[in-house]
C-alpha cells in the first residue's frame, strides 16, 4: 500500500533520480513565503497559508513515491505565537481542517504522522485532532511525516538540558554517560534520523531556529520560490543538487572515495 506510481515524464524524472544518486532519507522543509505570496496577489496573508496546503499535499506524495523515509515540515514555530492573534487563530483552524481532511489519505497511503514541539502550548482542539491522526497512522511504514509545531531548536535544546539535569539529580543518569548520542535522545527528535537535506523556500538564507542540533551535517538548499508555488519539480531540483554534492563529514575526498569502495 502506498501512493500511486507516477506516470509519463514525471516517472522518468523519478526513475532518473533513483538511479543517479542517493535519495535523502530525511528531508526537512522550512515552508516560507506564504504571506508574501498572498500580499503580491493583494490577498490577506492567510490566503497564502491556505494555498500552501496544496504544496504540502504534492510534496508529501512525491516524497512517498521516490523513497524518502522522513519528511519534516516546519509548520509553526514558537516565535509564530507572536504574530497577530487573528492570524494565529486562522492558522490553528487551518491546521484542524487539514488534519481532518488529510488524515484518511495519509493512512490509505501508509504514511505515519508524528509531531514535535511544545505541545503544551497548542490549543486543546488542535491537540485532540492531532492525537487522533497520530494514533490512526501509528503503524504505517511507507514514510513518516513529522509536523514541527510550536517548535524551535533552542527550546528543544534547553528542554533537553533541563531533563538531563533532572535525571542526573534523580540518579537516573551519570555526568560521564552524556555524549552526543545520549544528548540527542533527550531531544523531541530523538527517534528521528538527522535530516540529510534541509530546504527553505521564499528566498531567505537562514534556518530560523529549526533543527539546530540535528542539522550539523545537513545539506542546505535555498529556493526563491514562495511555498504556495513550490511543487515536485522544485523538489527534484533540490534533490539533484543534493546528489551532486560530496558529503565528507569532516573527512577528505580521498577517505570518502576509499570508504565507498570498501
């Protein structure tokens, strides 16, 4: 069970991507530009957020088709709570509506839904819909769709430090036990692999407090396209760029080549 196979030229592109290099196991996306796109069209900012749902649908389907195992979408940051109350309220309603309309399709296509972030800050109605969707899709295996909600990298790191400190005080953990692997396990992303590729749409060149610890060796790709117009052809370009890069993880090119031959 999974998404329908692509057809025509789209299938040719996907087949080429699968044979020309590594498909990122985990892609993370900062979906930026909804408001600016709407303003260019002389529409309210929330119009852009509504249209951005179509982009989410297409990118999720494409990732499922080409073999991406994890897709994390920066859906709502902790900083976004500072936006006008009317905009935040509409975003929450849009999230509820999207969960209600898309969960069955995710389930039918074998996609598991997860959420990371400070869930204590989310409205009860959103949490109810979210928990129902997560529970319904929990056993799906094709791909995991992760929604970063009320999330920020600094918040997550600070939260991990507090929990580690508490466990040391309670005798559950020793200071000598703390290494990168242990620290990662205290993050809300502890059971998710680090992103291979991080895409930001909208033309800005920053990561806006997103997956700060996890992105230490992530490849970044910045696209000028506003999120409501970002579609699979843009994703293909990002993956092609990813495949053309050499990921050395601190090693030399010669070491990487030797490792591949081994």
